[in-house]
């Protein structure tokens, strides 16, 4: 999803830590479209957020400023249809699908379990009762706030990675040089570019800042 947007001229950046209460947002400046994404969400939800913001850019351009629940619902419906096309969903034979079947099918589409459940209901493939029961069951299993079984790698920018690689090899610019041009610290720069700029560590080496902190299990 990120690569598709960049291939069509949209500039994508990541949100810094102090803005992570926001899922994503988009804007247009001088005819160039920008999308900013929260990098702490699962890969599935990140893809949906990117498609949601594309919906805003297409449906709510400068002639129709987005606001209120209606615009959010429209962007959600756009993202849902874009990531889960009607013909493809119907071909999967998901009529009155069980919760486990939905959890299996969501991997094919690269979306969250809740998003697929909503789409099935929207297409009339889940009755109102089945939809409500599935949402309750998914919530009980922890799928309302996240994707407990997610193994999808979070999408990142290919364009920015190539830009920074070119700057390093062609112009010999370090992360400090790039940050200095923007009057910010290298660590701050990484907050906006998916952690793709290598930063110096002891010994003069460089490494890329991680997209999220490494987690480990601690036994009490």
C-alpha cells in the first residue's frame, strides 16, 4: 500500500512519538499529497490507515474539506473496498463465515480481523446477528485493539530508503549532515522517516533506528 502510494506521487512520512495518539493524517500542499502514518500499529492496521488517508485525498480534496463522522465513514468505506474488493471477497465463499474462518481469511487480504468482519457485513455476507456475535468474539480474543496473531511486517518507505542511500553514496552525506540541513537532530529526523536514517553509535559505526522498541518477556 505504501509503495503504491509513493509510485503515484504521494509523499509518506511517519509520525513522531509525541503524535502517536493519532492514527494517521493527510494533507495537500502545492498540489503534492502527503500522508503521515503511525508506526506503532500492526502491519494490517497500518495498511488500512494508508488506504483511509488515500480516501480522504480522493474524496475530500481542497474543494470539500473533510470533517465530522460522515467524512470518516466515507474514508473507511473507501479503504475497505480498496483493500477488499467485492468480487474477490465473494469468490472466497465467506458467507456467514465463522470467527476462525475470518481469522484465516484476513491474512490473504492483509487486513485486520475487524476490518474484514465489517466488510463482510457491508456486503451482506454476514447477518446482523452473526456480525454482532463475531465482533463480540473478536473483542474477547483481543482483536479490537490489535492483531494478536499478526506476523505481517510493517510497510515502510522504499522511496526514502533510496533517497538516503543515494545521499550517503553519491554525496557522502551522513545522518548528521542531513539533519543539519533541516535544523533538527538526527534522532528527530528518524521520527519522521520510518527510522531509515542510520545514526552513529560508539565506534563510529552507523545503524538504523528501530521502528519500535524491542520487547522481551520478563518472568517475575
